[in-house]
């Protein structure tokens, strides 16, 4: 029997609801393959600040570093918006990413055929979209120094620094090129090289690094044009490589191609345990109401199996169960369009339907 140690950080708002459902699916899928999961849970984000005075305790960080992988819900909410600096829930997340050295964030953007009509874009534009956004995660303007806000002068000012070292660009580029080699062998590097010196450095570094992968076609696109092209012709993209700030914005935009940000999983990878989380936020307005879409977190659990645990078959089975659940017409409110073929359901029932589909899938496999 294989055994793995996982840490869960449910976080704030709907985080606990979607993580709970994803864990049920993950445990079931692993158990069917005689795989045991040892799971530790820690408060994280705003709820951790309320309990411990910090959004990320040393105990939680150390447990994450010693685990095989980490599953995170979401952090933040209006309750903690008054906090500043290291007290903010989001600061805990940045600290976790830095401590785990997860420098490459994979955000797959795949349009399920059953949800093509749920997008605000025309079906013919988004049908068949399958993009992997590879975002640099531990550098750039979110981590660059110096940074300062000065309100004590006649004309107050604030600044942040976008800084990238060559090694930071190369290591995330390697992840993107490796991923492209298993897909359509195309990488589009996105920057703002017409204005920013840091982007010109990014582009030059990627061009030089790409010589190690002569079979991969490298393209370049300015970030504002990329934002437009994602809406105009998203099927032109395969692997998109970009910086921390641009990747944050573009991946949220791309989420709407799928019909809802509640459908997008992510995997943050580096030199140690991987960090897996849905792209959506804590959605405090629907917290505790059994309305949250758990599919992004369930899909993140599938990525956890694929990238951190080496359980490709388990990952495939979870992803197929999501597909089968959507094919059966089950929808949470964010992807419900009112069609007669759809059944409006809540968080718990959606998880139960994925579990049911997972069981049916395995029955079919062993028949």
C-alpha cells in the first residue's frame, strides 16, 4: 500500500466547503487504488489571524514543507480588509508560496463541451479551447524590493518594484517548455517589452533559453494584445508563459472562457511539495449557503495526484468523473443556465454526484 502525507489549508469563506468535498473525492479515488492518505489540517488566512494573530503560523508552514503536497481552499474577505502588511490573509499566501519555493503556477483553461453555452462568448469561439497558462509565482512585482508608501510628504507616493533575475525567468521557462513538449509544442511568452525594461529582459532571457528546445515554436505577445486575443481567438493559444502580475490577471480573464472562475484549478510547482488550489476567491457572500462550485478544487486535487503523487490514473479518473457529472447535467448556480437538461444543485450534492460518477467509472473499468 502506498502512503502519502498531505496538508489541507481550508482557509476562509467557501474554502472549507470546497476543500471538504474535494477531500471526499480524493480519498475515495485513492482508496480504490489501495492508496492511503494521511491528512493534517491547519487554519490559514484570515481565520488563522483571528485564532493565532498571523495568517500563516510557523507550525502550518513547517507541516506544509514536510508534506508530499498541500491543498488550499481560499483566503481573505471583507472581514480582514482593514489589516495591513504581513497581517493580511493574502500575505500568508505569498509567504507560503515563497517558503515552498513553488515558482511555477500551472493554470489549465479547458472548456468542457457541456459548458460551452455557459460562457459569455459565442460557442464557436470557445469550443475546443485547451490552454495552459504558466505563471511565474515567487518573483516580480509581488515580491520585488524596494517598496514603499510615504504619506508624510506634501505629495504622498507609493511604489513597488518589478524585479526578475535571469535564473527566475529560466526556471519557469523550463517548466513551460517541458509542458509544451507534451502538448502542441508551442509557447507564447507574454510581456510588455515595448515599455518595461524588466519585460525586455524577460523576453531576451526566454529567447536565449528557448535554444535548448529547438523543437518548440516560441512566440511573443504584448500583454494588452494577449488580453484582447484571449477573447477574440482563444484557440490560438497552447502554453502561455508570463510573469507573476500578468499571469494573475490573464488567468482570471481566461477563467471566463470556461463559463465560471469556479471551474479553474491550479498547481503551483517548484523544488518541493506542490501547492494546489482553485483559482477563485473565498466568496464570503455565499459562504455557508451550500452554493459554491467545488469542481475547481476537485480538479486541483486531480492535479495534485498527477504532479506531486505520481498517480496519473487517479488523476484521470477524477477528471473523468467531473466530465461525467457535467454530462449528466448537474450544475451549481455559477454555471446554471436554466436549460431543461440541467439540474441546479448545491456544493454537497455536486460533490456527491462526482463521487457517484467516480464509482460508476471504476465499475466500468473493472467490468
